[in-house]
C-alpha cells in the first residue's frame, strides 16, 4: 500500500492505494493521476509494506487487486479503513471481504469519452443489492459534443444503477493527443479532430465540461460527489458532508478565480473530517461552530447545502449551473 496524491483532491479525497495501477492490455484510466495508460503495466516493487496502518485510512483499490489481494484488503477493512473500489474490470461484490461498518465500501465505475474508449458502464445493480453505493467516474476529456455526450452517459449511469457521479478532467498531454489523432484521423487527416485536440483551450474546455456534467447529473437524478467511504475515523455521513464542501470549494474557485472564498469551505471540510463528528446532528443542535473553520458564512453555506437548499448555496449553485 502506498500513499498517493490525487490530481483532484477535492473530487477524489483518498490518501492511499492498495497495489498498483490496473493491467494495461487496453486503454485504462489511472484515477489518481487522471491519465490514460497503454501497454505493459509497471512491475510492482518487491517487499511492499504489508503492515496495518495505525489509523484508519481512505484507500483506493482496483478491481484486479481487490480480487487477487483479498486477504490484505480484508485486513484493512477489519482495521476500520474505508475503501473506494475502481470497477475497471468485471468484479462481483461477493468477491470482496466482509465489511465491519455501514458505508465502508464505495464502488466507482470509470467512463471514458467515446473518442478514447467504447466500453459501456457495467451493471451496478448487484452492488446496490449488497448495500454498497455505486457510482461513475466521468473522465472529462476532449469530446465532439460534450453537453450531449455527458447527458447521455448520466442517463446510462442511472440506468446501470449508479447513485452518484464524480466528474474530473482527464489529463491529455501532447503525446497522448498525437497518439489518438494518428489512430483516428487516418492518412487523409481530420480537420475537425485536429482542431479539437490541438487548437482548443483544454483548461477552459475542461472547466466548461465540469458544468455540463453537473447539469447532466442533476437532470438524471445523480448525486455529484462521493457519499463515502466511511471508516473508523469518520463515518460515511461525515465523509459525504466533507466531500460536498470540497466539491463546492472547487466550483467556487472555478467561478471566482483568485477572489474565491472556496478556501474557507476547504478548511472547514478538512476540520470536519479530522473531528469525525456527524454533520446532521450538529446542524440539528445548531452546533456546527464547534468545528474549526465554520464561521458564519461557511456555517450558512453548509446548512443550506446539507439541508437541500437556501442561501447562500442556492445563489452559488445557480451561477454554476447557468448555461
């Protein structure tokens, strides 16, 4: 197990990964770096640390590792760690070890835009039947019609049994774009694809696609951030509450730039996770300010976010979802 630094910690707040990245006999997505990989997977280092952590961690594990290193995964679950399972190949929930607390495991099925891969989302009904919350990880790479394609995948995810979606920009450095262009354009070339891959402001397009994905998820009835996993350090409800604040911290940064107040939500989310306190009882008792960082504006935002609407959340949400 190794410590990881996710490319988008506000969207996928995990701290460790069990085992390595998935096999690369096909195009695969590394959800930590949000990059595509081809070819042979790097060899795993010998003598990996098998000791249990002294505190409960949030761990990402790929489907192949969950199947082949079931014993170690079971030890981590028994120690109270929370696990995000990446369903990048077929895996049945019965192949996982027993959980020791509700919401300890979350399943996340990756999706790549049609330009990059043509693999449908798996059927997630079995995970819901085993009380594991399933969702989709939407990799926001260059697309010919982002609004239409994201609306279609949100509907497909809902039909597949997903309850939430996490939308994160895909890293597409020049060599990856050249590889795709050479595979798709042929000898005659493709002006439209060339413009999309090489003459587009990718950072601006990714930010626009995050908003497209948000509108699509709302229309399909999908939640928009991780609802877990829970651990011995923080329940699934605490983690979900913090993830909501982290998500809107990122969105405020995208909307407001250097003037963003997102850092206040991010600080409060980290403090909530560190405290391990349940957010909804604190709301009911009007005691959110016992958590560091929950000043008047942050408290009002958290209250309106977690309660399903109200100021100031509604105003920020309206700006985010505006076309």
